[in-house]
């Protein structure tokens, strides 16, 4: 759906200065966010997670899932496009900040969490 010649461009809000860093913010694409939130919903249904947080910065986007609101995240997923050509732009961090998986594809990076979900549901 297009709404004219300026469709797809960022237009500054009247009266506010345009900040270049706000225009170059990293985010999740719709398909990526759908996959992440689908996994989150299944983990909530299994009783593993209860809250989440998202952070969007100039160099990365992050999704963190919490068992309880006041704790450290049980899992944190980061997207860093600058690392796309190296070890991959996706990184999965564990509860203590350790790197669990890195990769170029979101599905492969989320595999350890998916396996844990299967164990929780079947066990």
C-alpha cells in the first residue's frame, strides 16, 4: 500500500529537530519479530517466561525474556547488522551473559531455546 511519492521515507515531526541517529536505528523486521514473539508466546504458555523487553539502538536491537519481571533476563537475543559478514548478526545470550549461539540465520540461533521448550512441554 503506497500513499504517494513520499511513501517509505521518514518525515520529521513538525517543530522537532531531526536527529540523524534516530534515523539510523536498528530494528527487527516483521518476519523476525513474528518468529521471536511466537517463541515468547509458547514459552509463556509453558510457564517459563512472564515478561519481555526490547531495546533499539543505533548499532543493535535486543529482545530479552524474563522469568519474573524483577530478575535478570533468562535469555537475550541481539541483532547486530555490522557483524553480518563475520560470525553472523544474531547472538543468543544466556542468563549469566554467556554467548550460547551465534549465527547468520535467526532460526538456527533460536534452536537451543526451541529445544528447551520441547523438553518443558514433553517432560
